[in-house]
C-alpha cells in the first residue's frame, strides 16, 4: 500500500500552521499526500502510533510529544540524540526519529544574516532550549548563558553543554545579564517580562531570535530597541522544509526538487 498519509500531532494542536505549510509544499512537488492534524495527549501517544496502518508515511510532533517520539524511534539523527527530542518520525519497517528544530533555528538565523555568535544567551530551559543550545554551537558559540525562572531546571542544558564542549552557565531570569552576541528566547507565547528585566536583556543581548511568533511582535521583541529582531516564523518554516526533505528523501540534508519554489509557496501561507 502506498504510504500517503501524514499529520502533525500535539496537545493542543488547533493553532498549528503545519497543515497549511505542508499542503503548499506538496502542491509544488506534485505529490498526492494528505497531511492533517490530530490532538494527542502524552499518555495516548503510544497507542495512537501503534494504531497507524501502512498508508502512513510520517508524523510531525509538537509539544508535549517530542520526548515520547524520541522514545518511540528505533533510530535517531544526531540532533535528536543530543537534545532528547524528536519532532519528526519517518514511518516504515523501522521508525526513524529526527529533530529538525535545530536546523530550523540555524536556517532562520542565516536567512536574517546571523551566521556566527561566540556568546549566546538562551531565555527559558524547556525542550526548545536544548535545540537552541545545539544550534548555538553550530554558530560557533563557546559560551552560553541560560536564564530561567528556576535555574535548577537548566541542569540538563549544563550537562548537554559539557557533552558538546560549550560552557553553559545557568542564571535566574532576573539576574544582571552578561553581554551576548545573540539572544534566543524560548519562553512560552504571550510571556511578558517585567520592564526592568526586558530592558536589561535588550541593552546587552545583541540580536534577538524569539521562537514565539503569535502574537507578534512578542512583548520581548517589541521592547528590544535597535537590535535586530527575528521572528520564530522563520524557524517554523525552515524546520518544516527539513521535515518535508525527510518525508521525500529520508534525509534532512537532501534538497527538494525546485526547493526555492517550494519554500516560496510555504512562506506565502504563513
């Protein structure tokens, strides 16, 4: 049976732009693939995955399913192994897991002209922060400051930093920030920091990449002043491009046919 079904799973999932992005890409590629969405809770994930038949080609996973998808994958790419998170499953005889968030961040920053950063600040210590840390190393970062409301939650990021030879220091979110070339915000959408915290971050934080994109500008982006501000929509777009490469070729590094036109069609629906 031809594998033609794909979907994004998460909880909640109604807000996801992934169906529109993938439909636009498949239209340009000329493939008859159906991509939907499904609300799946963590405790229902294993059963839902086991219930898929051979018509299913792959899944995109959003919060809170990335760790469960990591556990479900028989094989994982390097970014998934480092972060402990999988946002893409390629289904078949052996389920393959990938993390395209790391590449999505790198690609979005490159598109905005940010291709290197020696010192990086990450706001937040959740799952996206791990992808941000790995992305920072691909920009050449040798020192990373993680600002979190509960710095103890950053213990895993400190350990990850030691594993990839990057000095990671956890600090309270309200601590006086050290100067950075780039700030990557992974705080939940709608987060509004006190003015004295956001102004201190903006004064010493270099460019801002905010993974949040709804509403936009975020409260932090609106207060950033003269520094460059990059929306998380770029990450959403480029991680999806890498997903589609996986669904098409099984490899996030192999470009799509006429990829420029595919990306343009996807960008048009954002």
